[in-house]
C-alpha cells in the first residue's frame, strides 16, 4: 500500500534515517527526493500522516519531517520538524529536546537538520528559540 510504513526495523550505518510524513503526496515525494539526492548517505522513508506513529515505531528515525507532530514523534525522535505549524509560515523544530521556530523554512534549513542529526553541521540554521 503506498505510503504505508516499512515493516522492517532498519539499522543505520553511515547517514541519518529520515522519515517524511505528509498528506500531500507531491510535497512528501519532492522533499524525500531532494533528501535522497542531496544526502545520499541517509536513508529516506515516506509515509502518509495517518501512518506516522507506526513508521516511527518501526524505523526509529533520527529526523522526522511532518505536517503535524504526534506525542510519539516528540518522545521517541531526537529531531523533528512540524512544517507550517498552525497553517502559518513558520515551522516548529526540535533538536534533542531544544525547540525553536524557523520562519519561512528553506531546504537548506532541512539539510542542516539532517546534518545535525548525523552529528555534522554543514549548513547554518536560521532560527530563534521559543
């Protein structure tokens, strides 16, 4: 079934495990494709929003990029991004429990979060603390 979570638990060697969950298929696919192209050492998975918690349980991702963050994502994922929180032009970000807001989030910001989740910081993230 398209968008359903992968059944296996994945062990990650080199890069981060990234989960992109969105109801908008084209948006989810575009982000996942960009991550695969620009961060080839990372493993990128896609899920529809309704399968977010199941995918987090099965994959144990390092970073989740989603429409709406769940309690499971908040408690079990080291890094997450809630895109366009409250339908505004800002995104909520949490990196190891430190939350911030990114106004008008850009692909470079998301790539920086991937790098931070791998322990690298190649791109600066423009944000302000909550």
